[in-house]
């Protein structure tokens, strides 16, 4: 038996050697086999050339012939490169709570789970409905300077749903938005709007789930060439179809950060910033430093500051002025904090109003010498521009926790005393920086106000400018750009046409009747008599809430959300979906 097996294994090897010899002989003789190989190589080269024309050159410029200038370009692009493994908060949760705890929770949650496609931004859940065709697609616009510009597009059917959604928002009745989601469970703006309502009702789990569903829908609509990892794809925030993606990413990273997954939140900040780094429509630079410090990514923060300071003036933002000093402090070697000391003293001289607010937020009693000194007194805060006060309040309200560590407090105290000594000696920087504070920050850009409204840092939202008081703030599209690029127009509505916000709305009344606390309207009144608002005019209060006569608005919203949860649980599954035979757990493999 052993001899027979040996003979069988030897035969193929001999044949292989024979074939190799014949192949080499043909190549030497210039046979037809060589011509075929050359033709295949030419086809491959042509294909690679076409791909390079679409995607641009490789990030490293090839393995050979790379100059010093190419290496600098690679280092700049790699700064905002997104790593897939850091986009999943469960990977970070495993490090925090242990892998076994997370696996047990995943197994419990994935029972009877449907089969969904593998995605990176959000993982599909068992109770999500089948998506099918949503009408949301992504197309290419242009490739310019090595960056590939894309845009989301709405089909005609999706546009009709969007018009109904605008009518629902105008009705100021969240039940109408719930009715839209019952029929179109992956309509993006409805998911964003209801998520905000859930958050107001302190139902964070439901709010998070709706945002994740929106991201799942977005990623399922990505163009094949839309690669998040390279940092060279762009989306124009001026297009309304793209804005929802920015909003969904912002809210998702906020929810992820509240769960303690700061490394994941930082990765989403990088993704959000690389989509439009020049415009930064949601003010990502106002929070990326915080998540870098919380996740201890000090080298990334230092590199971002060094590479972007020249053209973005990051030192003029209070959050970066203080955070970069703290990053250098944590990165100091052998206790040498001279670099961190200089940067912190510069930050204190440039933004003296930060100190007392920061100490008060950290519940730290300042030294009498500091509290009585005029430089850090309330006069600086009163006299400086209102826009700077908001930036300071935003930074302190978000980042105060990273300054409460005992060693950081000791370091801060030592540098405050050095600053006071320089102030008493009439250091030139004190006068120069005061002039800068008074001449700059005369008005905050629209993206900063947009960031403040979405982030909902209470310390920064207290003193919003009067110009925003009469401006409608829509949860799905807060403070849209004034130079928006509209791809399709909303048709004029007929006054006699039925709409979701009008009376005799069967769907809305049916949803309200499902609520346990439903009370029929009194005789002679209508079910939803809120006036229809023109979405093109600036009306106040159209945020998706609705207060009917003789009805408490908060209780009404709670009832609507209860009905919405029941609807989400009873949505039918898609055809052809199967469950796992054992316990419904799906093991997803990624390339």
C-alpha cells in the first residue's frame, strides 16, 4: 500500500516538471504561448490604466521613484486615513469590559437575526426591517487634484417621500413622521428627525438605533469607488442630499462617545473631517481634539496641529490652544515639559477667560492670588467679543473632564503663577494678544453655530446670537448653507389637496388611536388643526414637535414614540430572509 501511494504522488510531480520544461522550450522558440501571455499583460495594463484614470495614482506614488516631496504628500493624506477596525464601537467595548461580556451580549442580541450585508459604519440589528430599494444612490461628480467628488442622489420615488416628509414637519406633528417611516422605514430625514425627538424624551437607545439605521442605509448606497479609508473622497455639504450623511455621522459619534468609546468617536471625527476638510461644515475641529485626548492619541493631535496650523490657524481656537499643550504634557519624556509649558502659557495669555470657567467647572477652588488678580477676572470675559465667549464656553463645557486629573491640575497651577508673573512684568504678549482678541472673533461662521446647535453643549447654547432667534432650526438640517445647490425643486402645493398635516388624516388618527392614553377630540374640533407652514419661509418652532389644543406636548410626543416603537417591532421582514439554524448569530467576514 505504501509503495502504491508513493508512486501516485510521484507521477504528478514528474508531469509538472515535464510541463515546465515544455513551457520554457516554447518561450525560447517564440511560440504562440508567449504571444498569449503578452496579450494578457497588455490587457491587464490597459485595465490598470483605466482604473488609475478613475481613482487617480496610488497613494504612495508607486514603490519606486518616490521622492521626498511624495513622502510628504503621503504623510499629509495619511493623517485623515480611516481605519475600519476603529469604526466598530464593539471592538473598543471589548477592551473596556472584556471580550467575553461583549460576545455574550452579541449572542443575546443576535438571536433570530436576519441576514444583512456586511457594513462598517453601523451593524444591522435583528429587528430592523428589510431594506430593499430605497431610492438613495451615489454618483461621481469629478476628480480634481487627486480628490474624488461624489454626491448622493434621490430617485423620483424618494423625492415624493421627501415632499411628504416636509409636509409632516410643517404639520408639527411627529405622528405624521412616524407614519412615513411605517411605509418607508429607511427614509433618512425621518430617521434623523425622530431620533432627535427620542433624545429629547431621554430614550437614548431608540435615538441611537435610528441613527445607526440611517448610516446603514447610506453605506448600502455607496458608490463602488467611494473608499472611506484613503481620505481622498469628498462630499459637498451645499447639496441637501449630502447633508443628512454629515448629520448622521455627527450624531453617531456623539452617541458613541457618550458610551465611552472615544477611540471610535475619534475615527468618526476623522471621517467627518475628511469629507470636507476645507469647509468643515459641522465644525469637527471644535471637538476632534477632545476625543484625541480622551483616547490618548496624543501623537495624532500633535501632528494635526503641526500640519494644519499654518493654513488653518488652529491656535486661534481656544480648544486647540489648550488641548495641544495638554497633548505635549502627556507626551513629555523624562518629565521635560518645557514645550507644554510654553504652549499652555501662550494659551492662558491669549484666552485668560478660560481659566476661571474651567476651574469652576472642575469644582476647583482657585488660589487667592489668582482669584484676586485682574488679569483672570471677569472683566476680560465681559469685554471680549461674544463669538469668542461662545468658543470658550463650548471648549470648557465639553473638555473640562480631561483637566481634572491631579497631575494636570498641579501642572496648570504652576503655569498660571508663571503667567501672572509675566503679566506683572508687562510682558509684550499680554498687550498684543489683547489686541488680537478685540480685533478678531467679530462674528462666528455659520458652521460654528451649526456645531453648537447639534452638539447641544448647554454652556454654549445659553447665549446664542439674536440673529438665530427667528431662524427655524430643523433637526434633520440645522442652519442650511445660504448657497445651497438644489438638484430638484418641491412642486407647489394645492390648497385643496389633502396632506399629512390636515384634518381627516386617516393614518395619523389611526396611529393616535393606538395609544393607551388616546382621547377623542371634543365635538366640533378637528384632530390636527395645526396650520400648514411654508417650508421656504422662516417660521419659528418647526422642529417636529406638535402641541394640539388641550394636549400636553411632552405627553403627546411620548405617546407617539411608544406607538413608533410598536410599529418598529411589527414591521414585516423581507422575503427570502432566513435565520441561522442554531441561535441566529451571524459571523460576518470582511475582505
